[in-house]
């Protein structure tokens, strides 16, 4: 006998597994300390790029998911200090567009200590461009 689902029914874990996030890229920080923590399964930071948002998951006791829509991001920059160059890792900094709130200071999201930084920056830039194109968003520069 099938039971009808009521609007007040709870979402089951199986229902959550059916959600397709379209993850394009996923990785954990890879500095020396982070590599050690990953080996002993204690690295709780995860970076994800999906088809429409950038997600940063942090925390163990209190898990925090920080997400930002891709169309709000612009100018992904790559930086590498000497330590990072020796380990072949990079940090990507992305500006969050605050055009709707002119008095708010510019916010920057950093994806720290990731492997293959050049490829990930290009992948993020292409994903941002694709999302902006799909949403038919146009930008106007102030002169």
C-alpha cells in the first residue's frame, strides 16, 4: 500500500541524494598541514564549483556552508607565494560584485592552497562566463 506524502512530511536522506548539484570541480586545501590532516581524515574544508555557485564548506563541530552565485563573481586572480610554488599550490581570489549595494565594501572570497591553480582559475572563469551568459546579464561601466 502506497502512502501519500503530505506537505509536512520530512525530507529523507534518499531524497537529498537525488538532488543533482552538477559539481564541476571539488577539492580540499593541499598545504603541508592540510595534506597531513587529509591523510588522517581531519581536513574539514572543501571547495566546490557547481554549474551555478561557488561553495566553501568548513568546520567540524559546527559545519558552515558558504555559497555565492557565480554571476555575482568577477575577476578571479591567482597568487602564489614561495611556499606555495614549492608545493605546486595556489590561492584564487574572486571579487563579489556588490553593484546593488554601492555603500558596501568589496568582498573577496579566497580559495586557499589548491592544486592546479591555473586550471581551476580558468575553469572558474569559464563557469562564471557561462552562468552570466545563460542568465543574459549585462554590465555597464560607469564613466
